[in-house]
C-alpha cells in the first residue's frame, strides 16, 4: 500500500479509536459529580469504572477470535455502534445501578475497538513502519483524552452531565461512514473457527469473582474472613478449570501456545503491571482534583492535560525512533523506569501541593506510559505467527485491561478504606461526629457544601489517600521494568499483516492445485 492509501485506511480506524476513547474520557472528569447526583458511594464510583473495564477485559479476546471468522471491518463497525448506543443509554440513567449496567455494555463495544483497531493496524502496516504511524495514533488518542475531559466538564457545568453520554453519537456516525469508505481489505479464504463459549464463560466468571472480592473486602467484610476464602478459592477454581478447557478446545479464546513465546509472556506480565499502575491510579485523579482541590469538572480536565501531553509527545517521538532505528527495547526500559519514577513523584502530592509540581509529576508519568504501552503491543505482534495476530494482540490487550480492572477495584477499595480512616481521625480531632457529614464518610462529598473546618479535613483526607495509591503502584511498575529488562529484541519485520495473509492464502491455493493435479493424474 502507498503512504496515501495507508493514511486513508488508517483514518477510519483512528476515528473508531477516537470515538471509543472519547466515550470513556468525556465522563472521566465528571464522574464525581455524576455519582454524587445519583446518590452513589465510593464503592459505586469504583464500580462505574470497573464495570466498563470488566466487560472490556472479558470481551476483548472474544472479539480477537471473531476477527479470524468474519469480516473485520463489519466487526469494528458493530463494536462502534454498541459503544455509542450504550453510552447514549447511560445518559438516561436515573440511578447508579442503571449507569453501571450501561457502562458494562459500553465496555463490550470498547473491547472490540481495543482489539480490532490494533489488529487492523497490523494488517495494513508492517512492524518496521508501524512506529511512525503509531505517532498518529498517539496524537488522536491524545486529542480524545485531552478533549474528552474538557468537553465533559463544559457539558457538566453547562447543560448537565447527561449530555456527556450523547456527545459521541455524531462522531460515531462519522466513524462508521469513514470506515466504510476508506478501509478496503482483500477477500481471503477464511478458516472455520469455533468460538469457545465454555472458556469465555469460565474466564468471565473467574475474573468477575476476583473483582467482587477485591472490591468488597475491607468494606463489606474483612480481608481475612470466610467470604474471602470462598471467593478466592472459587475464583482460582474457575480460572484453573478455564485453563483446562482452553487446553482442550479446538479454538480456545486464549490459545495456550502463546505462552510458549517468551516475548509474548514478558509483554503480558508488563501489560498487567502497566494496567494496574496506570488505570488503577489515573481514574482516581478526578477525585483528587475535584474533592481534594475543590475544582470544577472543567478545571479538573484542564489540570490533567500535562499527563496526556507527556503521553502524546512520548508515544509520537518513540514511534518515529522505532521506525527509523528498528529498535524498541531501550525505549521500553526507559519508559518503564520513567513510569515508576512518575508514580513515586505522584505519591508525594497532598491537597495543598503546588499545581505546577502536580502538573510536572503527571507529565513524567505520561512520558513513561507513552514510551512503554504501545511498544509492548508492537514487540508481541512482531514475534507472532500470522494466524495468531488476532488472538495474540487481543490477549495482550486482555491482560492489560485485566490488570487495570483489578487495579481499579483493589485500589478503589484501598482508597475508600484509607479515606474513611483519615476522615474519622481528622473529624475526631475537631470534636465532630462523623454523622455531621451527609451519608457519613462512605459517600463522595460535595466539598462546596461543607463548612470550612470539615471541608479541610475532607480535602486533606482525599489528597493523602489518592497519593498513597500512587505509592502502592510503584512496586507494580517495577515488575513491568523487570519484565522489559528480560525482553529479547527481535528485528522488526517489513511486511504487513495483509501481505503475510495473502502469502499464506496463495500457498494454500497452490497446495490445493497440486492436490487436484495429483488426483487427476
């Protein structure tokens, strides 16, 4: 494909990714206000995020397997429709339960866009050239991640937060049209694929049980309790059974042969760590900005620009370096190191820390993420056989999102417990009963309505509790660094996925011709 043809095909894919990110980011700065208006608790806030991550996690490998069965362009358009329609339905929510349900449905579409977008990019661009085009991908992601919170803040402060969920509809329609007109893939003979429903069900049940445990442990029941024993043993049993089923399935959701590939295994380990460290901390930044610092959703979105800017610059520059040099391991080591440093710096913030310092620390964190996350996918794709590109890419995304879901749920539970402890201690020093706060200490407060002394206690509690989450994530980021250090750099290929698939199809056709000639003879 020529450069122009690649850009035309890429435009539709990037438009789909833009809509997917926008549907999530547009509410990120407004979630504290949304959950508060719907009378939700800290646990509700966590589950609004976790519901999307959970269904994204579970559905991602299924979408990857479907990519081997049906037309990928139709699949990504279907995923796009699911994402936006469910987002619009979320805007009609009248309680937290409905909001969580619609966000879960939205995650199914997001799982498709996450898996298929990367697979399609691998289809049309070779690994060696993929880096510079990843810069465009990083730019689009940056615009969506920066513009989403800003747009969401304006909507929330203006016509109301419900409009956050409706704003993506026109973008989705445009994305579907662009994909239809610009993405042209060759028609290939498809092999018969059987979806492993048993494996998908067992993986879903195991992951869900695990998330329920880390969410409710420490709040609904003690960490060391019979409920913990039942849920942990149940989750491990389900996941163990899932591995057994996958080992015998004709077309497993997650092919176990992938775990024989050293690069893929290390990329999976690093992806889990990045998911926990990044998603498990960044989703709570909006609470820091709005509760600990008392900012509006609009200002909150503006204040988080440094992190997105760091990610945008880092991903763009690292992509160009990879395309020019063909090397990615050094960049990934630098990214993992910077990620750990950024998390450590964010662990020092408090409710009265200078915004200049907070912005600088977020920028460092974004630089680490930008240099690491996309290159993990590239490294894994470069070592996969062409028939495993779909499932392999989806598996990397699956484990990254799984790490994010577990991280958000676990760290959300830690945040809720830590905030409660700090607020009770602060209020006790003031001689105030915790009942002075509406809903006690479990609900997310609207600090603008609180009396001065109580407001200071709430802001200080949330400021320190959010910072503590970043410190907890530092050792997890170091796991990613260790995984990358053991990664072996494999020279990047020069042929795109479509070229390789056409070669395989031609080889199969030649074999069929030989067999036919032999039979006639």
